[in-house]
C-alpha cells in the first residue's frame, strides 16, 4: 500500500458504534489499541432520523408528538451516560443541548416551515451530543489527554446548506495548528461544518465518512479507518445473497464505483480526498477489528469481477423527442435538467428520437421534476425497477458475454465511465434471483472466468 512517513491515524465511528455505553467502551478500547490521533464520530444510532421526525412534527402542527420524541431523545442519551463515574456535568450539558433544540423547534412550529439553514443547525445536535458523551467516557478510560474539538472551527465550507462543499485549503490550515502527538486524543464531530459567517452547514447524509477523509487529507495521515457494524466490504449484500464474502482489498476506483452504485458501507465521495493524498483506507467492524477491507492505490491487470451492487427504488424513464428538436439540443436539454435535480443516470441509452435511463423514484415522483420534464418531451416511466451493477477490474465484453446470455429479464445495460463497472436495469421482483445467479457464475469462482 502506501509508504508514508507520517504515523497519524484518523478513526471514524458510525452511529451503530455509538449506540450504547458498551459499544462506546469497545470504541474507546479500539482507539487506544490503534493509537488513533483524531476520532470522528457520527450521532448516536437513530438520532439523525429522530431529529428529521422532530422537524416533520414541528412543521405539520404535531407539537405533542414533537415533545414526546424530544423527551425520548434526551432519555436515550442520558441512559448511555448512566454508567459514567462522574456524570453530573455531562448530563447537564445534554439537557442544555436538548433545551436549545427545543427552542429552535418552537420557532419552526410557529412558522410551520424549516429552511435548509435551520435544518442543518438542528441536525448538528446529534453529533454534538455523541461527542460530548464519548469524550467524557474516553477521559475516564485513558490517562492521555482528551480534547473535544468543534468541527465548525475546522471543517470550513460554502453556504450550500444540506450538502455543503468543503474548502480543503482552509481545512488544512485549521488542522496545521493542532499538536498531533501520541499522548493526546482529539474528538470531533463528523457531518458538520460552517460557512465563512460561522453558520452551521452539513456535508450531506452519511457525511461523517467524508469529514474523516477530509481530515486525513489535511493532516497527511498514514491511515484512515472507517469503523462500522460490518467487517469490511462484501462481494454483495449478504441480505441478498448468502454466499457473499468479504473482499480483502480494492482500488480507490473500484471502491468508489461500488459506493456510487449502491453499496451503503461508504459515503460515495469520501474516497476522493483519500485518493488525492494517497491515504490507505481500512473499513472494518468496531466489534471484530481484526477483519476488514483495505482500499488503496492497488493495480490489478487481470480482467476480474469483484463485487455486485444493487440500487433499489428506481424507475426506468423513456423520453421521446416530441418537440422535434435536433438530437444534440434534445439530449443536452435532458442532461441539463438531470444535473439540476442531481439525477444519477444509469443504463443510459440514446438514439435519434429518444433517451432512456434509470432514475431514483423519489426524484421522478417530485411534481417539479415531472412538470419540467413535460417541457422537453413525452415520457413513459417503467416502475418497480432496480439497477444491478457489476464492479471489477478491466471489465470487457468477453468477460461479460461469458455469463450475460444466462441472465433473463435484463432490459437495459450500460458500461460506466471507466472500465470497472457495468450496470443493467431489471424488474424488482427478479433482482435477488439475478444477484445470486451472477454471484454463482462469477464470484463463487473468485471473480475470474
């Protein structure tokens, strides 16, 4: 893998690793064993979903439900601190955070609307609470100094609330001032940042992985560790295929494609900073830390299938050029519309009179998207479809033809922008069967045909 002289280790823990007092203890022990320098935390398990429900209750005049959920959120965090030796101060800090959350929600309830700026502020409470608790627990378990950082002072972004773009130069400058010696642990919130006015921003759902990768890049870390509840990246979702097994190593490109094409274990863009800085990434389970997947600057000259991803809740959209525009004008207008709505277009097919591709069901069902789409042409949507993607190295027609003729009900197919992925659209009812069939034909033989 890499040959960095730096010994800095960045460790990120997801919500499932923060779910209880015992899982937090496991993480604290792991941090000490791994000699982590900076620890990036997600919110306690289910907290972000709860805050989203709170926003929904506050904006739809369900204030009594909002109060009940807020009380339950407070109690969930106080339950975790119950076993701390000195919990009086931390408990008061939790109550203060919940009180601030309540104040903002009351304002939203009066207005019956929540701006993206207010939403980011509310969502940030989850990570603030988890880092408060975890830093206190680590202080009790370690003789080293534990320092709780405020991510808003380090992760600087633009003002695109909800999915802010990080300013890597400012982030690097902020971390240059830290003394990253081995007898200190720095704890910081994932997901959260701030704009030039100091207002809270977020990096998008699942953005704690991205935070950790940005910090790894800024500190020129040797390793970025992503600790979750599964022991690495599998050949496919074990819930879809019982024969799935852990992959030992992947290239940056392969892992990125896998994340973009449906694998939930990584934030899709978290590997970009790691690749830029040539930082090795380890994905493993905080419960079974000895096993995992390494991602790095790995070259594989063989033509080989390594993983299968599934993207659910898709529609297959066929748009006809009913406006009789020039082909280039028609396709450009569709691409511009999809860029506006951040549509991930897969299984793309073009001809002189139409364009077809898969689209996320939620995006397609939005009234604003369909209204604009009608201005570009007539369309048909095939519902209840899913996209299966094959990821590997040096994929080619010879390799794919060796098994594709054995698959039924594939009605659209396209290669990715590189030679490491190919996707095809299928009916939802057949996806599990096809994933198992592809796995049997390819990966049960370790991916080579």
